[in-house]
C-alpha cells in the first residue's frame, strides 16, 4: 500500500516536538522555540497522517530565511526536505521576495548546492559546528500568456455536453467530433481539451479512437482527460496522439502513482485535474465528492513539482451563468505561480476577459460555443488577442 504524502501549514506548537527530537535531543520544548516563531510560516510533511518533516520560513521584505529543517531519522532520504524547500520557494514567489537563504552546516552544503543554492561569504563556527550561508534567487513568474481552449466531450463517440456533470442531462451536438475539431482548427484554434466521459465513468480510457482520429487529421495540441487510471491507460493516450494528459481521480486516490507519471513524463506533459464541488475535490466523473479541500489538494501537489492545473467548478458547469471568479481568485491568490486554466460556466466574451484579468492562464469553453453564446467569429477574435 502506498503512503499518502501531504505538505501543509502547521502551528508553532506542532513543529516543536520534531524540531527538539531531531536537533536538540533531551532539551525542553520551550527551549527550542525561536524568538520570532509566532510570526513565521511553519510547514510539515505528513506521511500517512504522521508528521515526519518540518521547517520554518521567516519572511522579510527583500529576503526570506528558512530555519530548523528537520526530518525524522527513519524517513530521511525520501526527499521530504526538498519538498519543504520548494514549498518555501513558492511562498517567496507569492510574497514577491527575491532571495531565499539559510545557515547550513558545512556537511549539508552539497545538498543545497544540488538544489541550486550557492554559498555566500566565508564559513563560520558556532557551538563547534562549521556553517555557511547558502542563498538562492527566487525567480519571479513572468506575465502569463492566456489561452482560449475549446472543449469536446465524448460519449459513445459523439460530441456532447453535460449539465453540472450529470450524465442524465446530456445533449448531443455533433455525431462526428472530428468535424468539430477541424472547424476549430480552421479559425485558428491551436489547443483542444478532449474529455472521454465514457472513460471517466467506466474508470478506463474508452474513446481513444476519437483521440487518434483528431490527432491524426488535425494539427491541434490535444490535452486528453477521462478514465486515465493505470499506466497502460496513460500509454494509450499518448500513443493515440495526445500531447498532454489531464488526470484527476488518480491524483486523489493514488497520489504516488500520479507523481511517478509526473516524474516519468515531466510536469509539462501531466496536468492536474481539480474538479470542485463546494470547494471539495470530486472524482470518478464527478460522481463522488471527497472531503479533500481544493486548497489542501493543490498545496500537496504543487509542493512536489506540479505546475499545470485544470480546475472546474461543477456547480457552474454547463449552466452558462458565468464562471466561479471568486473561487478561482482565492486559488490564484494562494498559488500565484501555477499555470491555472479555468473551466465551467463561461457564457460570453466578458467571462473570458474576467478570467484573464484575475490571472488565469487559460479558459476552457464548451457549451457557450455549442449553444451559440460565443460565435465562431467571436472565438476567432478571442484567439487572435
């Protein structure tokens, strides 16, 4: 059974026992408390619910220092320290802080060097231990380019749309998805979001032949989602011509398998599908809502290198009543460095503009096109912007 790994903010009192046991064995908890601990951001890595690694970040206007990185002895070598440092780098990006640094033991200098840190200044001694200052610039994110991405949802090989993810509320718009894809390409569309709704419901890729036909007869960059539950499913998707794969349920139910795919194919090939209902993650073709919040879900995955997110608010999907601007803004305020594509509820051009203005990297548009709320001419103009 795979261990579930999560990383999240914790309180000062939660961090002290592990800090004491690893760095100051035998001392009291109060004696290992730092002067400004109550103003720091503390993070913990949890393995199957057990706190196994901790670190503290102290933010200033022009720099940030992390201190007291500690991992349980039996859990060392699993990359948890690296996860914490990456999480702290994300916090620096969010805060606009340009430099992250620490005082590292000389024996750990090579570890930080592998992560891109460089030694600044001379070695120094404290309590008979040799230290050095290690620094890394925090690369601020360039302005995001915005991409308009039409969607084709497939049931029984046909182009359909559901309402709020309800399979009983489906409408067929075209029996030949390839015709729809070619029409999009003819007006300048470059990206296509292709969803195998049969696959999402069944738990295995079903409509791979539709993917193969569109990939073989258009030049569209296709991201494919729905039913990717095994490595074989993922291989079928890429062999059938998808450039990208969107994965949701497995990222929740078997995160270590998901992360193995990210490692094998690279973070630019694997997109995290975050389907949300009342800020909770939904899986299995939206048929099952979990207790996992969207914020904990994203924190867990971005800490391990996931960069690209497709997010759908199920309550908005297919209703043509506007996207969940407030929810998406909350997400982007907390995770400003992610490549965030919004889906669900787009009903007109202004909705697309609003999504761009809050910092989304793109918008998926489906029913608004098929119902004529956004014409092909208007879509063409959006793409040219």
